[in-house]
C-alpha cells in the first residue's frame, strides 16, 4: 500500500508495474497537500480547508492501517520542498530548513511536520512491525524551479529558449545535503531501531550524480517535484529490486 500526499498519487505507474512484476496487489491511499502521518497544519489562506484536509488524512490513515495484514508493505511518499535560505522552523535555527509543502503555510508547519514524523511515525511503524507489516519511507524527489510540462517537450523546448528551466539539473549530493539537518536525523533514528526501511528514488532518477528534469529524452516531472508517468516508471524497476532484496530476501514477508 502506497500512502502520502500528492506525490504518492503520482505513483500509479509504479503500482501497476509492481503488480505485474511481482504478482502482488498494490493500492494507493493519498490526500493531496497532507503528509502521512498527518499533522494539523495552519494554512494562512484557508484554515477551514486545512482542518478538513487534516481530518480527511486522519480518516484515510486509520482506514489504511486497519487494512494491512501480515506480509503487507506500507510505502510512504511525502513531499520534500526546501527553501533556498534560512527557513522559519520552530526554533528559527534550522539552516535550509524543511518547508512543507509550499509558501502558503506558516513557518511552524515545518517544525510540526518533523515533530509529527518523529513522534507518530515511530509508533505506527513499530506497531505494524509487530503485526508482520514492513514500512518503507521514500526520500523526497528533487525540487526544481516550477515549470509547466507543456514548456518542456524535448522536441521544441530548446528552440523556444527555455533550456535554462527544462534543462535544469542538480547534483544528487546537493539534493541530499538539503535534508541533512531536517528529515534525515528523524529517519536515521527510526531506521536504526529497525522500525522502517528508507528507499532513495534518486538512484533511479539521477544518473551519474546528476538529477535532471528530462531523463532518456522524456519529461520526468510534471512541475517542480511531482513525477510524470515516465518518472514513476523510472522508479518502478529500481524500487522492485529494493523491495525484493530488503523485504522478500531479508524477512520473507512479502505476501506471506
């Protein structure tokens, strides 16, 4: 089962590929703009919508957890958007801090998300482990400058002089470095306890240490960070190998 925000929704191609390759059932349960596990955020523009979204994600999470059985795998896919400078985290001391998911959310939501992830995800993962369910957390995709997909079709984007955007690239090390003082410490603690596994999709999306918008001549993203069908397909083969090695061979759990 794949859960999370709108980034989880983009993995329908991955779900289809896993079902075909491994002969397993794969479902997606996601609420756009809200992570898993959910935190009650303060949206400046529309607090009522924020409250409704939070309650919807809570209900979705509860339903998802009830459906899981021994041998199942819970894969968590959330946004990973970062500011370019000092982000306003709760302590105001986190350089390059976590911004989730965009500029419409006040600074405290960054810290709340990480606290919620640290406190709630650990308990959820340990409880699922006891039931024989494996938990995998996807590291976030790279975040590029937002551009409409129509501007980046490879057959004509260079002619229209938008190569600066559509040809944008980042080193994998730079992408990972943005998470070093925010997301990674939380995931490392949980991983060290054996509560969950961490999967890095950059291994599939970034070749030769470079993360690019266009991969193998096709658009891998529909905007600054959401994967296209092609992007999800790129991840699917790599993730299938990770799943077999880390879950099936190590624990023999998948579908047992």
